[in-house]
C-alpha cells in the first residue's frame, strides 16, 4: 500500500527473494530442458462479436527469450465497452511442459501491480511445483497497466517517485493535518500519472483485466481457464469467475481478498493482521540472544511503537541523504513479516536502527518498492498498485470520518494503526472515479474453486479466505495453520498436494484438510 491500506504487494516474499540474501532460497530457476513447441498458438475459434474477433481470434507468436523461456505479446482493447477506441499490449512468458500438456496455467503473483512475467521468469519453481510444470505450460503475464504490458507511468525522473514515497510529512501521522497533507500530495501524484499515462489510467481496473484473462484463455487455445492467483490475484480470479463462470476450469486462489470489503475494512483488517504477525515475530525473537528487545511481547511492541514515534520526532539520515521516518520504517518492518523465514532479517534491521543507522531499513523499504541501489525502480509496481486500487475501491470518506477511522486504527493496532491512518486519502482526488461496487462474489455456475488461507497471514488475513470460500457457490477452503503470506509451494506437503491434485486430477478435498 502507499498511504492507503496496508501492504498488498502480493507475494512480497518473492521480492525479498530477488533482493535479500536472507531469502535467496525462495528463488527458482529453469533447469529442465524446454522442448521445442509450435511458435504460434491455436485460438479456440469460439464465436464472439465482430468487434471482439480480432482479440479473441488473435494468433500468439511465441519466440525464444531469456532463460530458455518463450515470450509473446497479445493485444487487448483499451476499453472493453468500446473496442474500437484503441489497443493495448499484454506481455506473456511461458515455461512449456515437456510433452502432452493439459493446457496453459496462467499465474498472477498479486499486487495489484505485480509482474507475472517477472515472477515466472525469476521464480518459476516458486510459482508452481515441478508436478505442475510437467503437465502445464506455465504462463506469466503482466496485467494491463503493469510493467512490460502497456503501463502506468507517473514520473520522468526516479527522484520524483522518491519524493512521493520517502519525503517526510510535516504533520503528525493520524492527525487531521496529516490527512489533509496526504490528500494534497496524492492529488498531485494522480495528476502526474494522468499526464504521463493518458487514457489508459482510466482502464486498468480489475474488471477490465478479468476480461483480458478470458481473451488470453481463448488466444492460448484453452476452452476453460486454468489459473493460480496469489493475494490480489485472487480478486482478479474471482472477478473472472463471476464474469465468465462457464469458462472456469481449475482455479486456485491463495491468500484471498474478500471482494465485499470496503476501503477502510481492508485497512483495519490488515492493520490487525500485521499487528498479529508482529506479535508472533516478537514471541520468537524474545527467545533468542540476538533480539534487541527485552521483557514481554507487550513490552517489546510498546518499544517498537515508541521507536516509530521517535523517528517522526528525530528522523535518521541514511548515507544517501534520505531521512528515515515512521512511514518508511513501517514498510521496512512489514516486508519481513510476510514470511517467518525472513524474521532474522527483521531482527538485524531493528538492531541497526536502534543503533542509529538507517541504511538497512531503507534497503528493506527499497525492496518493497522494487527500488535498486542506484535509485532506479525496476518496475512500475508502485504506480500500478495505486492506479488499479483507485479504480477498484470507492473513496467515500470525509475528513471527519477519516479522523474517526484513525482513532479506530490506533485502538485495534497500537503499533501500526497510526501510520496506516492515511489510507483513505490516496484516491480521494484521483483523476478517475471508481465505479466498482464492493459486493460478494458467488460465481454461480462455476466449476469448483479452491481457496487457500493461512491462519496468521498478515497481508490477506485468514478471515478473508473464509469469507470468499463461503461466498463462492462452488468454493472449497484449504486452511494452512501457520505464519506468512500465502501457503502454496512454501508451507507443507498437505497444502501442496491439495493444490496439485486439484490442478492435475480435478480432485476437490471432501472437507477442509486443515493443513
């Protein structure tokens, strides 16, 4: 999240994997021989309107690209309601199955704004198990507005994005002055995004992206969509299932988002989720000699809250000149909370900040934002994250209601709540209004859908997985009792087997396996 509703960067652990040595074991590589495959796709040939035929009937031309993968570019209409208004590009990458594939398995890593192209290229073994790679062509794609596809852009110089992300607010977090300042800053950012992006900025919503998914399915030659969505990818997949229930094949949603939640509901639930994850971390940390905190979990949490307050009063300056305040420190804390394997990184970061050093905290915050050490951003995930969310969530708050919400957040999440209290301001003055109604998704008439939830997932709390599985007419919950964001291919064999057996055999657990 940026000044909005908690870290919804999808599979942020994958970001850590590519940047931090502590998480290098999470990365994957393509080690198997990738066979020759037809250089062109065979579309399904299904009947669509004359306006949509150029998109649904397009032949994808695959060519060899980096790492032994195959890459292609698809076209989609800028505006699905008026396909004649122009076209956009969608970037695809695939790892082909050795022989006789079941079909294509499309993967979205989350976000919104996460690059499925990079996720499959950099971490295909993390994205999908070897069993699935044997039987499916694993396809990563960048949704509209993201990275290699026709993309949202909001600045000419990376220093401009630095200023938006890292400049210290003049007002105290959670105060009316802070909220008003946030609104002014984000309004200016939205205007810059419109200037640099143009009409595309109004068409990067999730409903449009779900229609792209159906078109990609047809162009790839699959009668039904097989799809694995993580985090935000679950909302994209659920939206597809609601729009095209008869085109659902085997869909798995891991780290679910509740489609009926409001903007503030998301912020409050995530604040509680990150607070719970912090408590779990502290319980573990306090048993080690390296832990920089002492006393009880409550004592340590109070020390962290005091640390955040102290950074607002007296920011720490990093060697590159940036100043570490509570907002940047917030992201430095929550990124390692996505995975218990990264808790040692969090311990080292806390120790360094308590010694008056800011560089390690900025390294983690930079990882969250995909910012390289040279100050260049590796992708546009931050801009896309904000642009997509602003079309997906209606910003209906008032200065008075936001003040009340700030008080609620401080009550339910004493450590993180004050920093997250500016959440509802990001889209208040966005150039395009959201028209999406936040309602339950039933996807009536769909094939079975698996929903995977982790009991102490900080970014997409378990109650969202429970809610989505209950909303879906044919939803089936798979629970992982553990820590971290998402569970498939990173938790235990119980979860992995349930997902793999579903994708490979269509096997639906008779009851929640309670992994």
